[in-house]
């Protein structure tokens, strides 16, 4: 397991703990995984949209961009 640092006392705590074992302060919920998952899903969605737009673009417009 990875460790976190308590923002109140600076002690090392495991990521699955809810309170700091050194000072007893409650630790914030782990929301970094959720935000990272949302970011990855947005990037994948944008990539898929870009690929669809490239394939959907008529070939004539790609050959003569000045027209």
C-alpha cells in the first residue's frame, strides 16, 4: 500500500485509513482517483470525436483547403 502524509501533524499514514494514527485527525476522502478517472474519460471521448470528425470530413475539402 502507498502512504500519505497527514496535513495536520506530518505523520505517515496508509491510504486506506480514515484517521491519522499519530494525531487522530480525520483524513480527507480519496477523491484523486475519481478526478483522474474523469480526466482520462474526457481525453478518450475527445480523441474519439476527433477521429470521427477526421473520417467524416469530405475528401474534397482535405485536398483543396483553399476552396
